[in-house]
């Protein structure tokens, strides 16, 4: 970006990552899911991104990560080219984008979800400003979710607080493969205290990328069974969220985590992403649940790290359990504390890569419309 570029428009957002309980695995068309997924956003794991538009300059996208020129610029340029079909004003501007994460890249947290979520929120705010549309409507979040999906499928779930659903189901008229919907209404209060201890087994690069993993579903022998299972688990999990049925919540969450890895282990080529310490942690979590009669469970993304889910009222017992039994199986004794989050925040003041938070805005998130 040339030094005499005139600053035209600017937007900045903080967007959380999310952890899927019912997993999205397998794509069709462009960034559309083979099956519905259900997730919750984290509170402490987020990306902060600012976007500045300039009329002049010699570079379409100048991307900075942690204040330094980043290698993500080429992917963002392709992304902007794709979404310009929906946002034609993109072709008129050059972009200066600053981004930073609250968590290390190797933490086993989906950085693409928070990154594209934050970028999509910036683009949506700029789009609504240019079109003079009211940003305080459900259409704002719907557009942000759809734009996020075009960058990273799971990112579409990160633009809402609490729980979100992505994909068409028989549960909701408003459910869509194009964007996610918020599931905040009617959730049992016990889930307000949902906690996530991220147990770091291995911070190394995954042996298979998410994109490659999704493609392995195209001709998977168990594809139809997996899709049917996901639909059923969405129904079961949502009912558990409404009623506070922790036994069902635990059962579905762990089944989904292991099903994801079973699909990878039985694909062609096959991948085993779990490590010996991953299995040890799973066994110890299950043994602790049975012995202490405390509702804890695990979920796992497409990697070796274990997310230990528990509830606020058991925090002291669970943390003591982690320190006593689990930390020895974590890489360098590392684990991260997190919890269910309140969703994105709009950030106002931007100077270089420094982004200062000016507080939450009202998330008039799109309500999910139940089918009768």
C-alpha cells in the first residue's frame, strides 16, 4: 500500500473461534456442508481484525499479522475476488488488513473460523454503511455469516453468541446451508456455565489439512451413515440443550468427536490424528466422570488436542483433576482455559495493528424459527 493512499473507510471487529459439538465433515458445491453442525463460541480465543479501504495504492491487499506483513494475503485476495459477486464495491478499493489472535496458532483452536468471521463482520459493516442499510437487523448477521462461510465453512458459526447451528434440518425453517443461525433462545441455564479446558497434546502441524479431510468424505464408504448420524445427533443435542439433560449432552458430544476421527481412520487414504496421550486423556476423563459423578466430557477437532468440557459449579474439582492427572499428558504441561462466549464485538479505534476494544454492541442475532 503506497504511503500517499487516502484512508476512505474503516471497520474493526473481534470474532471468537468456535468448537463444534456435532461436527461438520464433508463439503458439497462451494463451502456447503454435507451435514448440519452445532457449535458454541469460545470467550478467550478470538481474532481481532481491522479493514481499511483505500482508493489509491499499488497493492490490492496489504495484510499484516501481529503488525508484520503476513503470508495470508494471497488467500484473502482470492476470497475477496470470490465475494465481490455479492459485494461489487470491493473491486473499487485496495485493502489494508491488520489481524491478531489471542491464542497461539498451534493451540488446536480453529483460527480460520475466528479470522474469516472477523473479516466477514468488517466487510458486512462496510457494505451496510455503503448501502445505507440498518446494521441493527437480523439481516446484518445473516450476511456476515454467509460471507464468513465463503472463507471457511465453520466460520459462519462464529458470528453469533453462545450456540449456533449451520445446515438445513427439519428442526428450523430458518436453517440453511448458506449461513448459520443463532440458538440462544430457550437454552437451559446450566449451559451458561459451560467451560472448555483445552489440553495441548501436540502443537505440531496436522498431518492432514481440513480441506483435504473434507474431500476424503466425497467417496467415503460410510458417507451416508455419517450424514444420517449427524442429523440425528443435532436433534438429540438440541433437545438436551433445551432441557438441561447433561447425560444426553455428554453422550452425543463424545460420540460425535469419535465419529469424526473414525471417518478419518476409515477414509482412503486414512489418517490417525490422535496420539497415545490423546487416548490416555480420553480414558482418564471417562474414569473421572464415573468415579466422581461429575458431568465432564471431551470433544476433539481434527487433531490430537482434547477439549475437556465441564460446568462452572464443578470448576474447582475439575481444575484439581487436570493438575493432578491430566497435565502430565499435555505437551510441556500446557493447557488453556476457556468458556462459552458472548459472541463478536465491534472494535472502534485502530492505529496500525493496535486495536482497542470499546465494548460490546447489541447482538440482534437472527432468531431460529422452530418448525411446528
